[in-house]
C-alpha cells in the first residue's frame, strides 16, 4: 500500500502517524505495537524524517525496526519524487531520448531526399 510521506513542514504527530501507518500496512504490525513504537519519535518534524539517515533510525527504533523504517522512508520519498512534476518530466525526457536518437540517426544516414518516392506516395495516400 502506498503511504504518502509527510511534507517537510509536517508536525511530529504527523510523522508518528506516518510511522504507525507504515508499520501496520507494510510490516503487518499490530496497531498498538506500531503506535507504541512510533512514540519513540518525540519531537522531530517532517524535515528530520526526510533528512534522517539509517543510523538515526537505528538509534531511535533499534536495528530491526530502524532498518525497516529507513527503507520505507526511502521508498516513500522515491515514489513522491517520481509522482512530482519534475519526476514525470524526467521520465518522459528519459523515454524520448532513444526515439530522438533513432530519428537523428535515420535522418543522418538516409536523409529525406534519398527516400524512395514510392514511400512518400504511399504515405500521401494515408494523409
């Protein structure tokens, strides 16, 4: 299930809710356990969640839970980036580069004037 990572301006309560939701939905944790675990995140806001490294999560939640939460945060950030305008633009630009490269190669090898006239004639019938 895709859980949206809180914004950088999110409150610590929003971050705890995110952690609880991740533990319940991604790791099948009991809601009470997930809520209790999330309470270890005391005052950090969304900025700290986005900027935290794996060691930070391990220090707060322990090795097992910390590593899992860190990976979930990385995945959520990546999905958020992919769904942003920049991510969508990058994806389409990435897909169009091979098409443009093939087109440029085709144009440089054969050029428009050296194409057989029958090809243009058959294309004109469809237009």
